[in-house]
C-alpha cells in the first residue's frame, strides 16, 4: 500500500440468488466442470480486483435448482447494492441471477448464520409430462395418492434420526435432524402460482403437480430426494403411510424409497433471525 493511502473498509454482503442448476456440477467449486460458486467468485474477482471467497447457505448438488439461495461475501468494493447486482448479472451466465444484495453485520455467514432452510421437490404426475418442464420436475406417469403422501410427510416433523434417508458413504457426526414442517401440496399442472410453470402451456389431460415442501434446521446429503422417492412409493401404494414411521425407527437406507432425480429439487428459502429470503 502506498504511503498516505488508507485501507478500504471491509464490507459483509448477503446475496440472494436464483439459478437453473441443469448445466452445473452443483453449488460448490470442483476440479472439473462449471459450478455456481465458481461463476460467482470469478465475477466478483473482476469487480473486487482480487480473489473473493463466496459461502453458500446450501451446497446444492448437480442439477438441483434454487429460487432462494443465499451467499455471503467480504469485499472492499465501494459499489452500492443496486449497482453491484447489475454488474454481477452482466457478468454471470444467464442461468444464474443475483436477485438482491444486502449489507450485513460483520460475522454474518450464509450457512452458519442460517436458522432454517426450505426445500421443494416437484413431481409431474400424469400420463404425459409438459416437455418444457422436464428439467424442473420428476415425471411420474402412474397414479399417486396425494393424501397418502401428505399423511406420510407429516410423520417426519420433529427431531428424528434420518439415517434411512442419508446418502450412502456420507461421513457425518450425527444423522439426527430437526424438521419444522413437512407437507405435500397438489395443484393443476401449469399453475401460474408455481414459479417453475413455463410457457407455452401444454394440455396434460388432467395431470397434476405435486410439491413436497420441507423446512428444517439442517439436512443430510440427498435427504430430501430420498424422502421424495419414499413418498412416491407410498403414494403409489407400494408402502403404507405408517412405513414412514418405521423407517425413522429402524434407520435402514435400503428399506426406504429410491433417491429421486436431482432435477425436481429446489432450494426455495433460507431464514435468518426471523427474516426470510423471498420465494
């Protein structure tokens, strides 16, 4: 630093993000393939003039989407929030958008400061799926019973051992997690209230969109996708509603349903001290 120049103040910023995860290896930067974190760090480095570390609230896997992901950064740049948002969106690929930038207190961390996260898993249920929605939902052509699925989902609320829904080979200290809410919503395919409803609209001859929505203080890797696969088994009549309670008690991954495809999963919201990211 030249004599007489004062160091610039370090700012902690929160970024609200949405992205289509189809073409990415996931949130986290990896040795090969494009990542959401990598794209953000590269854009920020161009603005800041040096490397910037980006922390995300959720480490979404390859193919998983987000409408309410949160990232935190520490920078010395002097751009205001609106100008920084505009600059980042001009540099990022179209599949990633910065929705908002907010000043936060020193020490704020997108992941460690979070109180809860909400994920949504979308299922297109009907004989024919909208081809324009295929990258955002799992198409299940056989009939599903939403009431059975909703009843099973409610059994997951509370603090439980979710070992039956963990990714095999994952090394974690404990598989106990707290689920605040767990529900299944049902709406006609192409509902305008669904942020993933795309145009042109396609007549699906009575098809429906089932959305599994879960809020918790923490999740195991692939936990929501394993639950979604189990809910489909229950909705199809291959397992009873009470089977969900048995899985929590016996904790055997092999007894639960399959891991649902990544494309149906979306990180919808992150909560901090009573404040939520927008859906």
